[in-house]
């Protein structure tokens, strides 16, 4: 019997916070999390380095990006489009 594996596509939307690097932008994602015991809600921020081959995205742009193969030590994401 042959197993059929479905490819998981990781897709996120975030805000560009840095564009100083060549062909790379840093995208920030904020999400609200609730503490299990005390039920206090707080903000968790995560930053992703994303590949931008044409250097077209600037600070303040809201972009959509997906996971891809490793492009460098920290880059595993590629920007698809501006939202």
C-alpha cells in the first residue's frame, strides 16, 4: 500500500520592520496568547527573515510569506506578495 503525503504549506502575514539587508526583509508577527493558569492575555512577537529577490518591500509594508527550502543560515521564508 502506498502512502500519499500531503505537503504542508506554512503561510503567514506580517509587517516589514527592517529592509537594510540585500534581498532580505525582516517580518514581524504579533499574536495574543493566554496564560493557562491565570488567564492573562499577553502579546508574543516573532521575527522572520524572508527572501525578497527584487528588494521591493520597504518598512511598514504588510506582506504575505510562505516557508521554503533553506536559503541561508536563518532564511527559510519567501515573500509572496504585499497585502
